């Protein structure tokens, strides 16, 4: 893992040991309920993918109350820009950059992606520091994409309405920061062609963000002609896909799904993925079951 000082410490890189040729890159925005997000939450994902010859760049962003949602999206976009413009210095392939996020990070990354699409579709004098054409695909893991539907749900789970609306800059801003609503708006007409393929993943036992957030977003994207897939993982909770399953070791279905996309055009990498040994268990099952019972997510 490399802590990049030139980004003021707001981006961590997880680099493969093999540096023989340029590597695909996943720019990743971690979750944390918009309040406790931190780039280090992506360390497990970074380790997993760097072992498979993929660079992972975990992007940090301001949390509430240091910032609100527009600051978070701007920070994520700035991180994406740095990756697009500088990753070749670290062995990355600038033609194989993927964008992803988990939970609140999936929401923030989706907002940054759609904001960039609107900038490029609208033309004008807006200065662009990165391009949608540089992003080969988007991965959304356990994300929330329609905040208008989630306000009451979050309130019932302890993220109180007043706090959530403060994070999102008021109730009037909810549609603007709801990717599902944005893609259905008139301002997005004609912009679907700019979107990269979208891949959405969600556990059916997710109580923090219901899995319908992903399936409904997928339906909205399909209705405008976007290329989208959604995969549901039976009985998986909000954190199973991202934390508990990697800690368990063995075969990781989410990792396999993402690698299938990232290595789609690389037969040698596909063969290496198929031959890769199962990852070792990192935490005893009894502790994972205990975490499952006490986790607020």
C-alpha cells in the first residue's frame, strides 16, 4: 500500500507486486454513512485485488460535519481526476480505469459520475479535469440511489432526519443527489450514451439500505438505454459482501464478479483468476457471527 503525499494523504494505492506491464485500476470510494467514511475501510478490497494484478486507489473525502454532500462529491471527483491523470506513474493503465464504491461511497461515486456526465453533455465553458470516456465501468456495492425514499428509513435506523437533511444540504437537494431521480430527469435526456456500463451488487438481507435501491436504480438506467447489470446475493447483509466474506476467506463471489468485468479482455488474467488459490481465513467464524449480531449496519 502506498500513501500518496502528493494528494495530501487523501488517496491510498494498493499496488500488485508484479510490475511487468500496466495494470487495470479500480478507483474506489468507501462507505461510512457520510459521517465516518475513511479510505482505510477499503484496505481489504485493496489487498484482494492487488493480489490479482489490479491496482486499487481508495479515495478519501470530507465527512459531515466537516463537509456536506457537495463537498464529498467534489472530493471524490478530484480523486478520480488525479487517478485518471497520474496513474500511469504508478504502473496503472489509463485505458482501464474502473470506478466503484460501497454504501455511502457507492452513492457519492454515482453522484460524481452523473455530475461529470452532465458537465460533458452540457458543453459550455465548464473546465473538465477528467472524462467519462476514461471510466470503463462503474461498480456499486450496497448503495443507496434514491435519497427521497430513504429519509424515513434512515431516521428509523438512527440516522435522524434532521442530521441526514443537514448532510444532504436540505430536503430540496435530495432529488439532485439521488442518482435514480437524476437519470430520469429531463436534463439527463440524451446523456445515457456517455455512461459506462453500470454493475450493481446488493445483499437481500441488507437492512441498512434495502436491496430495492439497486434494483430500482437498475430499472431506471435500463429505461434510458444504459448498459446495466444488477446482482443480488441471497441472505447477505450490508457488510457481508465487503467485510465478513473477505474475512472468512475461501471463494469470494463479489470479487469474482468484479474481476470478470475487469479482466474481460485479458485471457491470461482470466486463467490466473481461475487458478488462484482460495484466500486464507482471517477471523474465526464465531467472531464474525458476533459481529453480525452487534453491527449497527
